[in-house]
C-alpha cells in the first residue's frame, strides 16, 4: 500500500476541497495556488447523476502530475451528494449504486487515497432495517469497481453525519455497525468531519476532551480506518444537528478546539481537508494558514 497517497507522514497534511472546472488536473493546479498539501475533489457534478467522462489520458496522467506538484501530496474524492444507500425507493437505490461505482472507478483510476461517502438517510425507518441493503450496495460497488478498473479499489470512506433527520452515520456506533455488517472489509474506512461531530453533540473544546474522543474513536471504529478529516468550524452551536460550515476560528468551535483535536500525535496519519466557505468561493490560502496556525498552537500546548 502506498502510504504517501493516503496522506501518511509524521504530521498532518493540511489541504482543502478544490474545484475541478476545466478538468481533474485543474484541481491540482488550484491546490498549488492556495498551498494545499492535500486536495479533495468531486469526480462529477455533486448534484447530478450523469458521470463526467474523463479521458483515459487524464486518468493515467493524474498521478504523474500530482507527483510533480509543488505542494499537493495526496488526493481524496467526495462522492455525489445524491447517493442514498439507505433509501426505500428501488429506483433511487439503483441509481445510487451505479453512481457510487462511477465515483469509485475514477477515484481508483487516479490513485486517490479514498472516496468520501455520505451513506444517506433511512428517513426515520431506523438503521437496523437497512443495514443489509447498505452492505450489499457498498460491497457490490467495490467489487464492480475492481472488475471494471482491473485493480484493487481505493478505500471507501464513510463520513459521520451532523444528525439531521434520519441520516446514517450520526454516531460512531452507526458507522461501526456498517463496517461490521460488511465483515470488516479492509476497503472501508472513515472520514471524520469536525463540524458534523460538534453539531451531533460531541464537545472536544479541551485537550482532555479531544483525547477522550480519540480514545472512543479508536475503541468503536479503529484509528487505522480513519484516513482523512474534514476540518471545518461551525455556524451552529454544539448539538444543533445541522450541517453548517464556517471558516476556521470564526465559528462556534473555535481555532483552539480544532487545533487541539488535529494536533494529537495519534492523528498524524491523516489529511485534514478544509470545506469552509472562505469569502464565498471555498477555501483560500489564508484559510489554510489559519488551519496550520491552529495545528501548530495545538502542538505547542501538547508539548508543555
């Protein structure tokens, strides 16, 4: 396994979600422009079912272009928002499975460190009743991807949810239940969103609280499955159960708490990816600087 592509190194890679208007390779260019050490991209429109047709040349060259990048050392993909593997609607489930396979195929072809997935919503029916359906969809998409691309699939990273409605993944236990029903498949990992975590009621405002949460994450899911963080402040207060991102240090969580969490040496193997609004057009160089300052301050506090 190429740990460089998963973002593994001595300290956290600080990066951002970037746009790919102009093609996948433009995401690396935008990452370089803002000084991102890792990037997250969509492989197709996040709000359309139709997959983008990337040329074989682009897919084959992606790793080479990334390796030549001034800053970008890892790429992660985010699956389309429309996907719902917990739905009771047969047509939506079929489209979701096909879309997930398309996202995984592109992520695998470019050598991405993983594809981040919002599992979906059971709309109040309960997780237990849809676990087997989610299992079949996930394993089916991973197997189909390998058959299609002719290599091992990249890791599917289940993202924790903010807790709105019947969203799946509102707790670590729910994510662990999906991994367990998939027999602990090694192709399944996790992405932790700091704003979703806060909105779902987890307070990590002190170093002690942050470390206690990391202990819980390791016990319930396993730190080896955590491959990336979505590093976001929050527009809404603790436990609000709403997905509302804010720039680092400008929200309800604050730079101290975020820095305290991501500065834990136990998270040195992850990439921290900003999904903040910036000035309305996504993460900027100054947002990455704020994230790095929070990280370094957390390291200093931990070294006292």
